[in-house]
C-alpha cells in the first residue's frame, strides 16, 4: 500500500515513521525505558533537558 513504511526497530508496516524510520509505538516504548533508566540513576525525567545535562556533566566531571 502506498504511504506505508517499515519501522526500523519493530520491522512492522506502519502508516507513518519519523525521519529515522521509527514508528510512534516504538518511540513511546523507548521513552518509558529511558524514563526508568533515568529514575534508577537518581535523575527526574520530568526535569528539563538542560537540568539533566547539567546533572550528568556534574556526575561525570565533578
């Protein structure tokens, strides 16, 4: 069917994928995994990216 694309992660045919070839469902699943990893590291995933970057920089170079 025209307009369909194969997701690079799940290899399923989807109506839409992003510029990297990843469908919305895979993006959502990866976001949950990333949130859990951040929480496990003691970083609040609700913080802004600048706050997270500053905290990671402090931990790496601090």
